[in-house]
C-alpha cells in the first residue's frame, strides 16, 4: 500500500444521476498509525487522570476511563487512512457535499445531502 497523500477522482451518484469530484486521502504507515494511537491514548489517560480529583465519582470514572483508553488506542491504530480534502456536489440538487466521515478505509462511502436529503454514494474512479 502507498503511504502519504493521494489525490483521486471520485464519482458521486444519487439514484440515476452522477457528478464527479476530487478527494485527497492521507494513508498512514504502521509507525504513523502507532504514533497516532499513542497520542490518542495519552490524551485519554490525561482525561482519566483528571477524574481522580472528582470525589466519589472517581470510583466509576477512572476504571471506565482506562477501558475507554484501551478501546480508543485500538480503534485509532486500526485507522489506515484519513480523508483530508473533498470537493464535490450533489448530483440531484447541486449543493456542495460535506462528508460526515473522515475515514478513507471503507469504500464506497454513503452520505446524505444536507440540502435535499438524498442518499449519495461516492466511488473512487
């Protein structure tokens, strides 16, 4: 797999209509993924550490925070790419599309147009 930023053309479909756009995806190497996971884990541990100072609630918050930290580290490490830039318009109404996901791991991507509420499917071409 190629690591680094890759810009690609995207076909955007809504029912029978189709437009085209552009997407930039940043693919992470294994060391970058590990660094991202460790950064996320450190942030979560700091938040968990601050929970120690909350009387009574810390008996629940600290163990829950440790579990959440482990889950966040695993989920962050599994993320192999990130969408950094996207341009495209809805085939049905022409409105600019805003992606709700930043993950470029699973294709096709399914979104809904904020203006006309139609389902939009994005495919890399």
